[in-house]
C-alpha cells in the first residue's frame, strides 16, 4: 500500500524510514487511511487530523464612510483578505515564501 515501507521492511531489522516531503504527504493523505481500514495501527502527527491545520482564508468587511459617493461594492465597503494557518494570520510575505516552495507540506513558525 506504500512502496517506501515495503523497501524498509526488506532490511534485517527495520527501525525507521526517511521520507521526502512528497512521500510524507502521500502517506498521510492516501496510505495511512488505507492501512487503518485494513486494521493496522497507524500513528500520524496530531496536527494532521485537525481541520485547523489546513490553510484557510478570511474576509474582513467593514462599512465605508457614507459621505463618499462611489458606485459599486468597493464604494460601499472596505474589505481585507487574510490567509490563516492553524488559526494564525499569515503575512503576505510569509504566504509568498511558502507558495514559492511549491510543496504540499510546509513548516510555519516552527510547526
């Protein structure tokens, strides 16, 4: 169900396995649930199963000064998009740095 594990089990005394980021994501996303369904005990990091661990967005909206007579939604409200990870707002610089990595798992602020 997960070829890297198969390779590790061929050693005389398997004690561990190093994975690339892509392999780790594949294991967490696809293989771990399959192994659990097959009746095997699988330990994953606690943050993996928490919905809050994923990237989300928030939109903050506030009414604009009504003395302005601009037409359209932009003239009626101020809005600000925020990106959040684990409930913490990311700066645009942090998000750009993480996006540039082009990987499915990232380390943010030590987590």
